[in-house]
C-alpha cells in the first residue's frame, strides 16, 4: 500500500469479523498486523473471549 492513498476505497482489501460477520476494510493503522486482525471492535473481541468461557460452563 502506498502511504499517500487518495484513491477508491473499494479497491482496498477486506475481511469478515469472526464474531458478527461484518466486513472490515483495510486501515492504515492495521498495516503492520493486517493478518492478525480478527474482530471489528472491542465489543466483538469481548464477546469472543467470554463466549468460550460461557460454553465451557454449560457443558459441565
């Protein structure tokens, strides 16, 4: 990616949030860790973390 991007945003890469399924478009702040970005927000990150613990409690 060029640092001075001023073009069409539809040409940027995108991926889906693992929790809610929303599409996330590449952002400059994610440039260094785009492969590690999995969640669209802190709320989705919290749901994913608590979701795994809640499921473990239901099984017992």
